[in-house]
C-alpha cells in the first residue's frame, strides 16, 4: 500500500494520512476526524441506575426503560460498567464468567435487546473489559489454585514466600507492594504453600499476561462480544497488565510507603515493559479488519502525557483514547484519603499540559465524575443550595469545552451530590470498608477517617439515580441496595426535564454544541490566565473561528474588563446564568463566547450580543431555526417562568 494513502487505523471514518514514520500523526481536519472526537459518552453503573424487578438493585431491564433519557440528552455512547456473572465483591469488577450476564442484572437476551435498542436510536454500547484480574471464583482461578501442577497454574501470579520466611508470616509476601484496596498485594494459599498476586482485593487475582494462552483466551472473548454487536470496550486498569518480571521470575520490591510496613510497587506494574506490545497484539487480534466504528478506551491510572501519546497515536494501533487520573489526584496528598485543597493553578497546569501534549497526536477522555470518584459538584463545585446548580453547570461547561471526549456519569447531568453518610455502617464499597478496617488496626482516629471517607468514598457516586421525588426516587419499588440521597425531592430528573434553566438542560446544550460545532471537537486549545486563583479561561481555535471560554470557579464576582477585555466584544454562544450584565463575571458563571479572527490573523469581536445584525433570532419557542445553533444568544438560560428573548443564533459551521 502506498504509505501516503494508508488509512488511519483507528476510527472507521478517519481520512487517509501519511504513515511513513511509525508515529506520524494523523492530522485531524473537521471532515476526517474519527467519529468519537465529536461524541459524548454516558456511563451507566448498572446496580444504581434503574431497578426493574423490585430487588433494589439496578438491572438491564431498568436501563432499557430509561433509554429515552439518554436519547434526550443526546449522548452517543453508553459505557456499561460490568454486568457479567460475579460474586460482586467489587460490584462486578470481579468477574467469574466473561461471556454471560449475571442474573442479578438480567440475561444475555436482554443485553442483545439493549444493543439493538441503542443502535436503533443511533447510540453505541461500550462494555467494561476487566482483564487485569478475574474473580477468585472464575473457573480459571479455581483450576489454577487447585494444585501447583495445574495446567492453569501459570495463568495467575503464584510465588513462594520470601526467601527464609514461612508462608503467612508478616512480611513473608514475595514483594512489599501495598494493594489499592489496603493491605498487601499477596494472599497466602495454605494448601499449595504459595502466594497469589492481587493488585486490588484478595478476591481479584491478577491474570498473568506473560502467558500467551491467557492473552489469546481474552482476545477470543473480546471477539465474541464484538460479533454479538457491541461497539467497543472501556478497558479497566489496562496499563497494569504488564508486570516488570525478571528473567528468573523475580518481582521487585518498591520504595517503602510513609507510615506503612508496605511499599509502592507501581514501578513494576504501571505501563510495564510489554504493555505496548500487548495492546498492539490485542489490536491485531481483536479489532483489525473490522469495519465497524468501534471505540477503545484505556483506563490508565498513573499514565503520563508522554506515555498517553504512544498509547493513542493512531499510527501505533493500541487504543483510541486514554482515561487518565492526574486532575482527580490534585486534591490529595499521600493517598486519596489525605485530602488537600485543590489549587486552581495546579488544575490549569495539569489539564493544560494534557491539552498541549495530545494536541498533534493522540486523544484524551474528559471527566470529573465516575463510579470511582465522589460527586464533582460536592468536590470541585459548591453544593450549597445557592450555588449547586450554577457550579454544576460551570464545571460541566469547563470540561465539555476542552479538546477530548467528554464522559457524563449517571446523575451528573442532574447535579447529583455526595451522600450525607452518618456512620461507617452506611458504606458498602470494598475500598472504603477495607480502608476503615486497616486504619483502625493502625490506630488512626475513627472520626478523622470517617470524615475523609464521607468526602472521598466511591459510594458517593453509587447512590441510586434520582429520577423523581417519590420515596426511592423512582429507582426501585423495593429497598435500594444503597440509600437514595435525601435531597432527591428537589434534585431529580423529572423536575429538571421541565425546567429550561436546569442542570439537565445545560448538559443537553453542551452536548449539542459539540455535535454541531467542529471547533468544540477539534479546535486548538490555549490556556489563558494560568495563575488566576478563581477564573479558568481558554480559547479553542479552528480556522478563523475562536471560542473564548471563561469560567468563574468561585463565589467572587469579577469584572471581565479587568481579566479578559476581548470577552466584552464577543458574541455569547452558551452561558450558564441568565443574561444580566455582560461586564460582570458572576459567582460560578461560565460563558462560551465567539470571537472571530480576521483574515489578517487578528482577533475581531464577533457579533456582539446586542448587535442586531447577527443571524436569525430565537423563535418564540426559544429554539433557533434549522441550520443554526440552538442555545445561542443571551437569552439561552432564563429563570423559570420568564419568556425566551428574541436573541441571535449562530450559523452551524462558521469555520467552513
Ligand atoms: C478500576 C475500576 O474503575 C474500579 O471500580 C475497580 O474497583 C478497579 N479498577 C478494579 O477492577
């Protein structure tokens, strides 16, 4: 094949690009960019989404009932957290059968129904792929642990006790690595006299990817799902599958962790020596040659920008985008329970570096919330009654206007907040429960431990979705497995659906903006005001179109003229507060402004909001006419009960 015309390997709609050099970037023009650059992903954590059978646990039947909610929102992809058979030690991230559905969630037939129903609505289904580890109840592990000579022994990481020590003795573990879920990463198996490795809970043993049989079993399972019609995978901790193992099978101790007898083994398992080889092999074995428009997302804790460029360079054929953690670690000290105030300068430096690092090659996911993070409106926003709606919409605007693929986690689109946990007995999450136990053994202050759990526990994200103001928020007719947040009387989807100023309405507009305006998907990013402690501002530029995004992440009011005079002469594309004073940037206000650049390259104020020569006006129903972007103009978000103003709309593709 002529290398000049070799297609970009990932993304069915990508255009030809030069492939001479191994990592030659594919230029992303508005016409040739992969479909997922303009897509928005919605994550469903099935046990908390919608229950259809009254057992208090969400299920596939429930998801099928709520597809209109996703269609209304306008999302393109549903990422489904695990629904496979599982003992549920880690809510399904401990899989005991990769090719079935747990009866708790429904059946394979219902999953087929879900695939078909999504496809009918023009949406895709991305499955969670958890192959760094299995459940200890997976038949592969049961066979592996059966004896030292089992044909599957080498499918997992088995090692003898540390030299000179007896199995089970403190410190006899083969390495000193501390588990993500507290305690050592090794569990002693008395009958066989060896330890097995588990980066997470002891019920989640790590698969040994060094063994080609393991890899090929995984690839075959993945092909089976693609053949069934799924559209890709979100790959759980996929940058941990390659471990740094010496030729003699030895694994290395890590540096000691402060205040612990254990060490940090991450150098041995984060982006290990064979990770790129494994992902390229997976790509060849599973994805190559399929012409469907698929999506692969690598969840990669600890990945650096430089590594992410390699993982997502289309020319290398590994994954489409990474899901990285740097920005959600900025409010933490030695561990996630050691909370620090988030400094705006750090957030800008981090997100800005990721924007710059993946500007010419590679792709990133954009998220605040997911099933592992506390609710962003409580963590980075202001969930007090006065500012909850405004801070939720401000954070959303900031994120969705970056370059990358935005992820909406269930409930985020209605501003769901952290749960008011009263005692340790209220928590269900294995990470939180293990942490509390270990902290008590270590003699830590239970009040302080509980305070940190209240703010950071993953259970904050896992309370049931608040659909309406009825007893269990419309989530179940039974008893919910985790209590519904008592604020659901006020904060629920049904109420917000009727309110054009709601968080939900704002998400709808943000998603539409990405679909309609190529500068949102593909524009270059430039950070402004990098040192300002409250105002987060940047531009996105594509061709002659420049968007200026200004977000005030505080309760302080600023004068725009003092910060960004160019904003005063720009046209409002989307904002989160009612139109009042263009010169003031109010608490938690976010504005997306359009400033066109002149052919000579100098910025020109676009159509000023009050300039009557702008495009057509909003219709009386508040919508723009066909071919024009809705949600534009100063009247886009009105206090409930007020009428839409006849304000200008923007042409859909002004850069073309
Ligand atoms: C990352 C997942 O997002 C998390 O929920 C899970 O506990 C760990 N991986 C282990 O699978």
